[in-house]
């Protein structure tokens, strides 16, 4: 049975239902420190990944391992940050292969919930996008700009989306 089928059959549980196995985008893998033997890696997890996925979903790191420049090695230390930034995990890679990795027992840290109200108007809204703040068009949720480091920069970018009347 594939992961997609197994996850779809768990419809009674509280976790999100995915039609395809969730995989980490290699672009979300950043090397914080590359030492002589081990590396420290920071990875922003995709939407919907919960702490239980770290040990039960071997396909989670499949795309990372098939990308030569981002592939993880045994004993790499990972800081995994949830998309919503409500938790993070400190973990070591116990085994690594070209198709996936096995993680040692992660240390999960719960982070305080976001309390900021992000700017929005009738047409656009500023939203957290996992790696920064983005401006989305409300009508079709199209990403207009981003990522931006702060919500204030994203709000300024939102203002630039409107036409400006030039002096005559």
C-alpha cells in the first residue's frame, strides 16, 4: 500500500489528508554550517507536515536526497521548522540513502503562536508563506510578490501594486 493510500484511509484522524505523499522541496534546505565531518541544516517544512510525519513518512525527504547539492548525509544535524512556525524539531540523520533518510528521535520544541494581524484590503492580503511574507490577490489567491522578510515590507509592496497618478 502506498503512502498516499495509507494517508487517505486515515480520514478519521485529525491530520490533513494528502492525495500525494508530502515531500520537502530541496529549495527549502539551507546549510547553516558545513563542518569538517557534519553539517548543520535548516529546513522549512511544507504545509500540513506534523511532527508524526518525521518518523513515519520515509518519502518526506525523497526529493532532497535526489538533488545532489542538497542531499543529506549520516550524522547531519537538522533544524526542521514547521510551515506555520508553531513547532520545530532538532534531529540527527541516522541513515541516509539516495532515496530517503531515517531520522534519530527528534526533540520537538513548541513555539508561541503567531499573534500578528497581517494587513489586507479589498483586493490583496499579506500572508505568511513559510519562507517570508507574500502578497496574494484575494480573488484567485495568486501570489503577486514575495518573499519579503517582514510584513511591513510586504505591505509596502502591496501598496505599489496600485496605479499611481502622476502630476500633470
